[in-house]
C-alpha cells in the first residue's frame, strides 16, 4: 500500500510514518521546516497552504491512502492568528480532500476533542460538536470538508497525546518528568479533564483505520477520563517521582473535554489501554541516556 503522511515530521506523524514503514508499506511523508531523520520513509518538503505544492506532492506520491496530520494545533496560536489557523486547518484540508478524491485515495483526517465545548465531556462519536476556540472551529471545518468532498474518508479525533518527542521537541510528560526530577513543583488543574493517550496506542488506531478501510468518525483516546492533576500524579507514580510535588490547582476554570472511545475501539477491534498501561509502555520505551 502506498501511503502519504501529511505532517509526518510532527510528534504523532513521526510515529505513524515509522509504523507504516515497519509494516512494509511504501511511505511518503512531509515536513514543513524541519527535515526529519531518515527512518525509511521518502521525505518531501511542502507548505500545505500552497496548492501547487500539494498538486506536485500527490503526483509524486500516487497514494492509496492519505493520513492527514498537519495542523496549527496550539490553541493559543490559533486564537492569535485566526486567518492562518483557517488557512492551515480548514482551507488546506479542503484542498487535500479534493486531491484525495481526484487520485482515488482514501483519506484519514486526524482531528481533536476541541471540536466540542468542554462543558460535558467525555464526548462520544455521536455527540454534536460545538467548538468554542478558533482551533476547534477550524478543525471542525476540516472535518466537514473531508466528509463533504471525499467519498472514502475517516475522521479520527483524539485527546492529549503523550510520548517521547524527537530531540529538540516538547511533550507534556517528558517535561513534567524533568521538572519533578529537578525538585520543582507542578500545579495540576483539578477542573481540567482529558483522556490522555500514549502515542503508540493512538497510532494503533490510525494505522488500523488506514489499513482496514474503516469509514466514518472515530474517537481514539485513553480509557481513563482524568483531571490534569490526576494525570500528573499518575506520571509521578509511573516514573518513581515525588507525588507531593504535584500540587492541586483549583483556580482554573472548568474544562471538561476528553473523549469516550469505547464504541470506536470495539469497532476497530483494539484493546483500550488506560493511563497506567500507556505510562508503563512509555517508560519501557525510554530513549537511552
């Protein structure tokens, strides 16, 4: 199978590209500004808001499946740059959907829990989106474009994703581990809920959808719906660090996001790992040094 991974140099995209290559697929992955290390994929630089660049990319890759992970994903950055967020998350996704349809490729679009308003999570696949951030609004517009344009498509929403990033990149769990090891406290919000998922477990879902031609909307997130305070305590316990350094912060406004993934995990015939499973797997995969 020929797979085009758009956003392959990002945190999740690196893991997706690596897994697809290991499974024997022919993979073309894209990067924007940072050339990745060679991991068996064919890498191409592309700016996804450039229509000519996308046209050339699809002509080169000739994909059977497109996994679209590129996004302006930082909520604050999207709020400060609404037009850029729309261009990347919505308009470019629309163009990718059109090109996928033109080339007869199935399209897997990775989306987010932020398409919901955070009032009554965890959210199921059948719940009605109601985003209240620019990031969430533009990702929902991307979802709608995919469903309207592509005849063979899947949308996969996820929650906060953790794991080991590439050198020079950042991710919540490694940052927290480093902080706690240095004896610095972390104030964990007790009113902010998420469904944390280990990146390799998320990739299980993305690859299963890509390989098995599943269609529709899927939620792939962790089995545990926890506060960020509880998440941080679990990280401290998993890595043998002082849980007393995790201090409950009750000042944050209520934000009940997170995803109910039970229906999707059953449909994909995947084990639904919880937070302890994911942190144990992450710890066992820790890079040397």
